[in-house]
C-alpha cells in the first residue's frame, strides 16, 4: 500500500468516525473525541466551555462538541471580523464566533463530513444565526479565495490531518495580511517519537497524529507565520497535551516572503 493509499484510508476512517458521532447526536446521544462515538472524557468536549456559552447554544451543538479546548476564547474575536473554523463539526465554535463578530462579521465552518454538516445546519437554524455559512471540503484544500479571512480557528482537528504542511499553507493563503490563527490542538512533548504517540491513543482519538511542540512551530514558520505561541493547557495522555496555538500572517509589507514559502 502506498503512502497516498494509507492517507486516504485514514481520512476515510476519520470521516466515518465523525459521521457516526453526528448520527448519534441527531438521535439524542452525545459525541466525543474518543475510541467510541459516545465516550465522554473531561479532556474533550463541551465541558471545556464556560457556563455562559452553554446557555446561548443549542443542546445539539454542545452534544456534538469533539474538541480539546475553546478556540473562540483563544482567538479573541472582534466585531466585524470574518472567521473560519477548520473542521467545524456540529458548529459549536462557528455559532460562538458568529455571536462575537456580530452582524457586520461572518463565521464560516468547513467540514468534510456530510452528517456533521447536516447537524451544523440544523444547529444554525435552532440558534437563528444569519451571519454563518457552512462549507464542504477538506482543511488541506480550503474552498475560499486567498486573503479573505481575518481569523482561522480550529478545535482538535489539525492533528487529524495526514498532510499538516498543506493545512498550514492553506491557512496562510486564506488569511488576510495581518490575520491570525487561534487554535486548540493536541501537541506532544518533543521527546516522544511518532511510535510512542501512537501507543498513547489512536489517530481518530486525536492522539497518534499529533505533532510535537517543535514540529508544530516549524510547520507554522515554514508556511510563513510569525509570532508563534504554543501553550499547553492540560494533559490528555502521558506526554500529550491540549494546547493553544497562536500565530500571525505578516502584514502586507512583510507578506511576500512568507507567501512564497507557503507556496513552495
């Protein structure tokens, strides 16, 4: 089996896992990032959101929360901004973002799973959000024009990609000069090998595919990002951490070199 075949197989495994979680929520259950579609883990899911945020969201959006943090808090969103959530799932972070950017802003959610998109659209209707748009696609090939987004967020999804170089390059591409990322993700200690990471959990469970702190920083820098900050917040396994990731796309006067790197 070629590396491409293995990557395709893993993506299909991830897609199937999250489709099952969406169906479970639609039938009245709860999805969470773990080996079973309804397993609850305090390191993942809606428990990582403040109580006030629970009160303004549909119960189905909370039930479908699969993340390892709260990227809308990390990103420090402002009125009028355009926000993109990579791997938007049931829409919890998109709906929270829409409230924060207000009527003059817009929140996009990108997901590859039909079942999650259907759940997200239903949650959008329940929330009455009009400044929201959900898109079907992969985070390695974002279906938006270049330099159109102010902030990119993501919640425990980039670690699932088998082509993180493309994710970072695409994120850089769609951001406007001066734009930024505010991501929650699982990151490994630099001392752990890929094999040791796999021993601590599977890829679909947000563990095996995680980059180390150094690898994450190097990947963002290679795409052209600056002001990179990666801060662990809590442990999710031995040597594995939920972390907040912040970085910026240089402003127009500095963006040329970074864009060239991202396109290389």
